[in-house]
């Protein structure tokens, strides 16, 4: 019989009693001692000799005998039993020489444990069969020995301790490895700092059309160039929809640390609509740069859709944001950085240009956005589009707020003109001598010429007007077609000619012929960007028909390079793509190409495609009378709301048109009334211009809804005649109608609107929002002054002058980036003051930023501070103060409060520092309402005596122990305990 089968035939009941004799009885516990517990301490002959050598020989002989007595073939020749028994006794005796613990032995297993015993025993000198029999018998014995170890009372505790020690050793080793490797968060922080710097540099400049700057300085700093515009909420029809933020609120959200920003969809999901050249992309740049410059602000991701989809690529997942947007840092970010930023709710995702991708791709873009928002809901989102590109509720399911960029008002235009001429200064006295005169002349022209004011409605058009005014030494085109034509001529020729650049000179018409081919290809394919090699193919196909270009510049590659380097119309956003510097030029040239091809029917067929809307208008402006008539006829024949509205809008561009067609288009306008909602009414007014005023109902006809629609339509024209029309609503019986009138003020001449509309409101307005120095200067004085909210582009000088002259009783100041010195001490009428501090004020004036509020006769004050400002001296000077609410941090004490304070909210972080504070609080004998943190409640009950207290507010909705509640009832009998709602968001 094979010796390997021996162990199988020996039962536990046979071996276990014999093997137990090898060991001493175990004690209790885990066997925890300072030195390792070796197996030698277990065996019975090493201490109190329960077994001697003879006993061990006897035990081994018994084991051999019982193994041989097992049924089956004898595994050992006769006569070798004694040798195997002696060898087994010697091997088992080696247990006393082992230095391992029982746990280590069990971990080895029976075979390895038997090998360890053999290594401690001398050479046995057995025959092959005897050695195999001894080996199998030893392994079987070792199996039972290890089983015996696991049954000892100390084994399990000792094993757990040993495992804990090993886990601790592994953890320490991992900590050591982690310390040797760069931390993930450290890598993220380092890259994020580089990324913010890159974003601030990449998006921190603007292209200013028509400025001849020195080489390398063609870009204008965004801080200098940006003009704050108005964002207006579009009515959603959903009473649960979140309120629309104004533009300064978007700025503030960009720089607000995520820890202070509210979470959820109300944090910032904005769909921003605006016409071509209205400043949508510039706003995105401004928000990105503003956020990038603050290490605590949201992390901006700028995603221009025209770039993401130029080759029909799939829209990117977060890991591909940088690469898809053409960032030079793509590939250098830590793995998964974008997703970590988004999961933490620290991102501001800026998606630019829904209108710049084909209509067929927009559902996919919406699904992509929805998927991102579902995965990362707690971030800020801004999506831009032209007004008609997608329906009004396109992102309503994702809880986006619908807003629109309002046209530039007179104040915006004046500011833009000033900043444009500031940027035009070269430092050369001869070139700069005429700039002040040209600036003042242009200001006057915009004020005095309504047709020019109607053109200056967007940053793009204002820039072109400034450039052409300087180019033509004070003479300007009178219409939009003439403005664009002159601008193209200027951009194609003027820069090289005035700089005396030595370059091949190609006539204007050949260049336009080639450029319009590129423009029309882009329009037909629903793109704003194309691959450079495709652009060269289009140019090559057109060159035989434009031989002058080939003779002057060479092949298609050279022509394309000339357009990129020497004209101001094409640019290369990436190495392998080209685009027009602005969509407006693409539309204008595309319309020119359509007319050259005789494609008036194709133009009209695309009346319901928003990407063709401006192309059709430009075609009417540039076409001959017959072509205009064909386009207008086709638009009116379609009979849809959109085609009729477009036909009405085209009337402004049709210098010459058949009278019958003009009359028919005017009748179509009347059929478009009433529009569905205020947004549609405003769009109608914007499209039709002053013509819409002729079809509006009488102000007193119909209900308040009809009146509001008429007001929005009139305001949409932005024209001077609209002011007269709106003035007819000043005494309307509906408060909703009257309250809407001040909202239109920024769209019109400030002084005219104040005089003709605001001053005549009856009754006077209860609240007004002021966003410019001009509004502060021209605000009428009412019998009952309204509550005023001042924000936006107001300057320190304008605010100080206003405070001296105007009898304001309730004043809110917030988000005034141009105000770095606050001086209101001459304001003797203010009784209620709310100050939402801004960084420019606190950075310049530091701890004393509030000094300009000293001595005010205020009775109710709310302060929302960013930095710990010095408030104590100011508080001591407010002798009439009755209510104070303090958010943020400040340097003050309860001792600074006047005795007459009745309502006090010292802020969530307020903690009394000692007995003196409690005594000072008790001095406020008229205090009726107090707001404190839960942590302060028990001490308040123990130390404060406030006999007039009626309401005690607490910030957190945390558990308050019954004994604390009992203390409060005892100290302040009859006091009502309330909870401040949403303290952290507030």
C-alpha cells in the first residue's frame, strides 16, 4: 500500500488523545506578553516534565503501531517499525526547539510545519519506504497538532491581536508610500492654479474692431473694455420658476466661494439669449476671467459649441473638456480632475452658442447638457443662444432660468464710446490729437440722430461706429447696410495701408468674392467654423473665376493665409480651423453670395431657420428692388408667424420696395397682435421698430395683460417715440402695469425717460433700482421717496453727489465694482440702510471701509460683510439705531450698541467673550428680538437679563436639550422661540 494513504486511515479519535499529551494545558486570555510566545513554551517536557524521553518514545511507538494496524496493504517492511518510531520521537522532540508562535504555525499549514520540524531534527537514516511512511505519519500528526492549536482558548484572541498588528504594519507601510508620492489633492491644487492663470490670460482680452494698435497689441484688456449690460428675465409662465439673476448677480456667483454659495438648481442655471453682437460671448469671457482670478471661486469651463462640434464630433465628457475646447493645458491635468471639480459642485460651466450648431444637432446638445446636469447637479451653468434658435422652454425641464441681454441703452453707449477712445490712445501726440474732439462729436451725434442711436444697440455695432467715425473724420454711414459695407472696406484695406505694410495689394471686390464663398458654405452647412483644408478647397474652386486673386497672391493656401494675416475678417481659433471674426460678417457676406447666385427662393425657404434670419435681412438690405420684392413676396406667401414677423423686420432694410408689398407687410404686422407673452411682444417690437407703435391698442383698452404686452412691444423698439407711448401708462389703474414702467428706464435716454415717464407716475413708485450715475443724477424727487436699490456701474463720485442732494429714506447698496470709497455722511434723511459689501470697497479702504457711514440717522441697518471690518466706531455714532442685522464678520462689541436697540441679529458666528459682554447685552433694556446660535442659548439663560425680550431666534434647527429649554423659559418667561429659515443660504 502507498504510504501516502496512511494519514487518511488514522481517525482523529485515535491521534488526538495521544498528541494532547505533548502539550501543557492552556491558560486563559490572548497570551499577550512582551516577548513572542514560542511553541517550546507549550510542550510538556520543557518546564514541568509531564513527559520524559521514554514517554515520548512510547508515544511514537504507539502511533506507528496504530498506523500499521490500519486495514489495507502494509506500507512498511517488517523490522523497520522501531527505526520509524525512534525517528518520529526525535522529530516530535524538535517541537521544543521551535521559536514560532502557534498562530505562525497554523499559518504555515501541516506540510510546511512538518518541514520546519524536520529541519530541527537530525538526519534519521531511514530507508526509502520507511522515510515515506515517516513523512506521511508526521504530516498527519502535524495536521492534528495544528487543529489542537486552534482549539486552545488563547489562540483566537492572540490571532486577532496578531492580525491587528499586521494590519497596522500594512497601514504604516501604505502611509509611507503615500507620503513618498505626491498627494492627489496637492496635484489638483497645483494644476488648478495653473489652469486659472491660463484662463485669465486666454480670455482676458477682446478684439476691438477698427483700432490700429501696434503689432502684438491688437487685443484690448477685458477689464478696460467690458461694458456692463442689462440681463432681463423672460416670463416663464411657471409660478414655481426661480427668479432670474441680474448681470451683477452672475458676476458675484462667479467669484463666490463654493462654501458660501447656495447649492441646487437655484444656485445658477441660466439660459441667456441675445442678438448677434449683443455681447453673449464677451459676457462668458468676463465670467470666466472673474472666476479664474480668485482661488476660492468656481472653476470656469468655457465650452464653445462651434468648436466642440466642428467636425461632427461627439460632445465631450468632463475628462475631454479641455481638449475639446482647444486648451493648451489639455493632457497635463491630473487624471479625473474635471470630474472631481464637478462632483464637488465647484464648477461654472459656460456653454456658448447653441445657435452656432446645426438645428439637427441641437437635440443631441440638449441631451448632452441634461446628462451632465444629472450627473453633476450642484454646479453653476450658463448657456447662450440667439433668441430664436431654440424654443422658450428648451431647458425648462432642467430648471434653467430664461433671460435675455437687453440692447445697449444710452448710458452703455456713452461708456463704450469713452472706453473705445481711451483704448485708441497710442502715445503719439500727432495721432492722438483729434481723439477727444472725435469722442465728444460722436457722443453728440448718437444723442442727436435717432437713426444712429438705433444702430448703436450692441457692442459690435458700437465698435464699428467708433472705428468708422474716426476713419471718416467725423462722417458716418446712415444705415446698417452702409455701416457693414464701410466696415468691410476698412477691415480689408485700412490697416495695412495706414501701417505702410509691404504686402501684395489685392482689390476689395476679389477678396469679397472669395470670402463670400466661405461664408455661404458655412451658412448652408449650419456652421460657424470649418477645417482649414476645406477652406482652401473652396478658395481653389473659386480662383479660376477670380484670376486677379491668383495673380496677386498665388495658390489657395497663400490666399487663405493672406485672409488670416492681413485682413481683420478671418481668424484661426485652432491650427487647423478658420472662422469669421464675428457671425455678423459671415451673415452679411453669405447674403451677398446668395444674391449673386440668384438664390432668393432658397433664402425664403429658410425663413423658419433661425440661422438664416439675419442672412435674409442682410439680403433685403443689399438686394436690388426686384430681388427685395421676390424675398418679401415669398416671406408673406408662407404665412407663418415667423415668416410674417421676418417680413415686417425686413421693412427697415428695404430702402426701395413696391408700395403694395410694404402695405401688405404692415397688415401682416397687425395680424401678429396680440403676441403670446411679453417675450414675444418684445421680440415683435424689436423686429418691427417704431412701426409697431401704430398697431398697439390704446393704453386704457383691455385688461392689464393687454396693457403689459403693449408696453413690452413698445419698449422692444428702443426708440424715442416709444417713450411718448409708454408715458400714457403712468396713471394706469393696474399697479402691475405701473410697476413695470421703471424697469424699462435703462433702455432709453436717461433724462428723457425720467422726465416724461418716471416723474409722472401716479402714484409714485414704491421701489426703484438705479444702475448708473446718469440715473442717480436724473432721478425725480417724489412726494414720498421710494426705496432705492443702487448697483451696477455707479461710481463713487456719482453716489456721493446723489447722497448729498436726494432725500432718500430707504437705501440698498450692493455690487458696485466701481465704488472704492463709500461716503454717505451728507445723507441726512436715510432711515433704513442695507449694505451688501463688495470686494472693491473692502480691498481699497480695508478695515475702515465703513467710515463713510459714520453719523447717519439710520434706525434699521443690515450689513453683509466679507472681511472683518472695523464697525465699532460707526455703531457708536448711530444714536437712533433700533434694529441691526449683521452677516459676515466685523470688529465690534455689544458695548458699541446704543441703548435703544430693539432688534439684534449679531450674526451666526457671534459668541460672547466674557462677563462684560453679558453685562453689555443686559444694558439693552428695550431689546425685543434677539438672534443667536444654538451654542449660545444656555449661557444666555444663565447670564443675560432682558426684561423686554419677546422673540428669541436661533440659527440652526439642531436639537436643544430639555434642560436648556427649561432654563430659557425660566429666564425669559413668555418669550417665543423661533428658528431662522435657511440661515446658511441667507
